[in-house]
């Protein structure tokens, strides 16, 4: 589970970086969506870790708060990229 959590977390940043290197906002937005999917997967792994008592409720709350904040930031960035793309 630790390996999977690390892969999900690394995938978020890697997809943002890869999207920045692509041509056009459409591609960037696609990679932001992939990053958001990785964040959702990470959110699930934190929930599973709590359910399996690998982390305490307090640790889970802190981890979950962080990943929810990351998802919020990704959604905001994706919205701005979409607005810019539509504006031309």
C-alpha cells in the first residue's frame, strides 16, 4: 500500500509537469484531469489505510485534508486553463 500511495502522489506532480510541456491548453487540461484522477486514487488509499487501521483517525483526517486541498487547486487551475482555451 505504501508503494501505491507514493506512486499516486508522484503521479499528480508528474502529470502536471508533463501537461505543461505539451502544446496547447487542451493537452494541459487533459493532463490536469489525469492528475486529478491520481489525487482521487490517493484519497481512496488514505481511506483504505484508515479502514485497515494502518493510520489513526487523526492521521487520516490530516492526510485527507491535504489531498482534498490538492484536488481543489487542480480543479481551479483546470477551470482557468479551460477559460483561457475558450477565450482563444
